C-alpha cells in the first residue's frame, strides 16, 4: 500500500511541477502580450489625436494673432467718434473671437490656456484703461498704437507658450 502511495506521488509530483511551470510561463506570456497591445493602442491614440491637437494649437495661435491690438485696430474700424462705443466694439470683437475658439481648451495644455486667458483679459483691461484718457475713437486708436509700439503685446507671451507646447508634442 505504501508503495502505491509513493508511486502515485512519483507520478503526481512531476506533473504538478510541470503544470505550475507551464502556468507561470503562460501567465507571463499573456501579460507581455497585453502590455504590448496596450502600448500599441496608446501609440495609435497618440497618432490619431496629434493632428487634432496641432489644429487646436494652430487655431489658438491664429486667435492670438487676431487679438493683437495693432492688428485688431486695423480690422475693427470705429463706427462713430464715440470712444465708449468703439471700446465696446473692440471688446465684442475680441470676445466673439474667443468664444469661437473656446472649445480648443480641451486639446491644449493648461499652461497655454491660462496664458491665452491672461492675454485676452490683459488686452481688454488695457483697452479700458486707454479709453479713459481718450476723447474720441480715433484718439483711442492712436493711444493703443502708441502704447503697444513701446511695449510688447501680451499675445507674444501666449504665442511663446503655444510654440513651446507644440515643440513638446513633436
């Protein structure tokens, strides 16, 4: 009887060891395959999302160019000589451009979005400040041009953030 138990153990023990080794090897193989597949899916997602992200950065760069005060003044002409009306027209134009590109924040970095928001708000505040000392719409235009000829527009900061992010993407 003891001999039959030892003989059974002699058959079962190698089979169990072989089974365990096979299980661990197969388990490692499956984990490696899953890891490779997830890396491949991640790479594919990046390839598919890169054009969308680049397009968002392009649109935000164009937004910054369009709200650069000197360029905005050329595009948005005063309808009357009233300073307040012209200020409201400039702000409305800027806000309309911003709202048109609002959804792009999904695709760009938080730092770039913050820089763009700060740029927009800085320009609006500076326009308001310069309008307080202007007596007419044309004088406001002159004051804006004079002010920004002496200092860099805030859009340059946002543009540098955008360019930096695009370099990091590529």
